[in-house]
C-alpha cells in the first residue's frame, strides 16, 4: 500500500470515527495475509512481523511492548462485531 492509499485509508477511518485522527507520520501499510478473502487489516512492517494487539485485553501489553513504528488499521472480528480500529505507537 503506497502513501496515497495509506492516506485514503486514514481519511476513510476518520470519516467512520467521525473525528480527525492525530497520528504520527504513517508508514507504508501492507495487508495482512488472509485466507478468508480480500484483506481487511493493514499494518506497518513492524506490526505485520510482530504480535498483533487486537482485543481490549491486549491494551496493557500494547502500551508496554509494542515497538515504535507499530501501526495497525482496518476491520477485525466477525459479523456484526467487526469494527473499524486502529492502533499506533
């Protein structure tokens, strides 16, 4: 995913959240591999190659462990619980 696509994704997330995202410079995001169809989760190389913090119970670990440059954006969960989410460090 190139810079233009990354900023398009950020704009779509801002629209979905109804507020402006205050993010550090966004690295080029790439899709996470998915056997279930088109990717719906994108991340910086740091996020794709390390642990993913996807649930509320991961917040403390994310704050303590996530490396600098960690960016994750997209939809995860299933069915009606799928929500747009981002995490960045």
